[in-house]
């Protein structure tokens, strides 16, 4: 059970970080994009460790990706000014 929660959370956070990474790339913020990219790589590598041992955790990975992107886009959208 713990590996399902861990895989869900790691992909959830990874997808939130991806939204900030894409935002930094679009704004030509090189250093900030590099920082987000490092975080993405580190967290995503833990996800691989979860599903290599138990392929059933891929269900949690898919759910984490869906909800992480959904939350990341909502948070990203609420931080943007209306004129952008």
C-alpha cells in the first residue's frame, strides 16, 4: 500500500513541477527552468523505483499524473495575471 501512495505522490508532484518548468521555459528563465528540471528528474527517478518492483503501482502513477497536471494547471492559472 505504501508503494502505491509513494508512486502517486511522486508523479503528482512531478507533474506540478512540470507546469512550472514549462512556464519558466516559455518565459526564457534559463536558471529557473534548470532548477525545475533538476527537481523533476530527481522525483521522477523515485517513481521508477516504485514501479520496477511492482507493476501494479502503474495504476497509481497514472492517477498521480492526471491529478498532478490538473492541480498544477489550476495553481499555474491562478498565479497568472488576467492580461496574459
